[in-house]
C-alpha cells in the first residue's frame, strides 16, 4: 500500500468519524426537527461513503471499493433533501426524478466493478454529483427571500459560501479529473463544512469564539503536519501535503469529539444558571442554599446590614448604589485607594477571602462575598454572576 493510499484512508476514516459525531451533536440539539432529520440523512450518506472507502483502501478490498459507488451516487439526493428542508418547498419534479434515477442507475453500475464500465461510470458520477450540486445551488439562488426569515436567508448564504469553498475539495476525490493529486481531500472538506454548521448554531459571540478556535486548530494542525513530514528523509511537496491533510483531518475530528463530549458532560452537570433555573426554591435564602451546592458558590457568605456595623453601612450605601458585582482585581473601582468606602469594601473582601462581591441591595446593605477559583475566572463566569445577582435581587425574602 502506497503512502498516498494510506493518507487517503486515514483522511476518509477521520471524515466518517467526524461526521458521525456531528450527527450525534445535531440530534442532541434538535432530535425532532424536520431540517435536522434531513441533515442526518445527508450526513449519513456521506459518512457511509467515507467509511466504506477508507476501509476499502486500508484493507485493499476491491469489493468495498466498488460498493462505495452506491453512497457516492446518493449524495446529490441527500443534498436535494436538505435543500428542500431549508427552503421549506418541494423541488421541481423533474429535478427529483433526475436525481433519484441517477442514483439508482450509477450506484449499481459502479458497484458492479466491470472494467469496461469503470472509466465511463467514474466520469458520469463526477458529472452527476456536480450537476446535483448545481441544481441545489440554482434552487437556493432563486428562492423567494420574502417567505423566509432573515436568519434563514443568512444561513442559506453561509451554506452557499461553504458549498463554493468545499467544491475544490470534492473534485480532488475524482482521480479521473486529477490523477496526480497527492491525497483526496473530499473528507477534509466535509469536516470543514460540518464544523462551520455547528459553529453557526450558536450566538454571535459564541460564533466569533468558535471561529477563532477553529482557525487555531487549522493553523496549528497544518504546522504540525508540515513538521511531521520532515521526519522522513525523502520529504517532498506531495508528502508534506499528505501529512498536512492527515493532521488537519485528525485535529478537526478530535475537536468535534471533544466538543460533543464536553456538551454531554455539561448537560449531565448543569452550570450555575441552569441550577438556578431548575431550582424549586421560592425565597432568597433557599435559592442561595441551592447555589451553595455549586463549586463557585460553595464559599459564598451572605452579609446583611446588621452584620456589617463594623464597616459603616451608611458609608457603603452610596458606594454600592451604582454597583452590582465587584471584583477585587478591579479595586479601587474608579475611586482612589484611600477612599473610606473603598477601604471598607476591600477590608470586607479580605476578611471573607473573597474575590467577588455581589450586591443584592444597597439600602439596606445586603451583599454576598464569594471566592471564585482562578481556573473559573473567565468572562462566562462573570456574566453568570451578574445574571445570578439579578435573579437573586428579584427573588422575595419570604413567601
């Protein structure tokens, strides 16, 4: 088995695993959504193609290699199914018939493995797949934008951009067109697309963060592949390309698995906001007791005005009237360090070994001092503390 065949196998197997993980993630997010079901069908077809091809090339099985023509011929059908779901409209009947008939004819023809039909079938499969993608692109471009929501139109635009970017990757899978390509990159393109789809499911801030992490994964894995290629004494451009493809596909697949596992663990162990939302507590003290079960709040200490006589509550009222959550690292909070109110707040936080002070009320003074571990002190935790403060301030003292 050549180095090119090994690289093709690894990239395709990574693509199959990555798409399988993406399917699980999409199903977990929206198990009964009509568009989700269509996406799962399309991704399942593509994942089965990568799995069969990767296994065939790794094992040298001619039978499996021939059978891979069946899912390959069904890819345009999967793309059309997703397109209908996105547009919430049926595709024209001739397009449906052509895509279905092409899959029924070309799949078995390629699976038959007849030498005399190998080249014609491969050429027809290339044209059929590209034609199917072109039909889907035409339907998306001619959609009635007024019947779709703005978010749906944005999603279609992103999907169209992703399709344009991934076509060069898909073309490399056809040795008929590019016989000298060092490694097939179709599976790598599919990993990039599903990564982008999962990123687009989040909010704007989450998308920016996910894009930065994805860019870091791509750049670092590419550099890792280049460095690994030079381990071999006879390194050349083709070998560098193979190592880069393997590294990027592997890192993207691992990233998808890690993200899916993290989401699973977070669902099993709810965070601060989820704990508050699911809590049956109907008084402030009861809700604080529920929060104390969370690691961030296990050191929390509630201090009412009667317990703060040594800190001059009258002086604190004016200082706390315009503040909601105080971080010790931000002291003196826009004032001078010698300001009496600042000195008392700093003293209060030091006495309770606190890093944060949540202001529930400034008149009468009612605060919560807590120590947030340094490993948890991130923007998400700061936002959670601000939201918890708002929820606690709206919770009555008694029922």
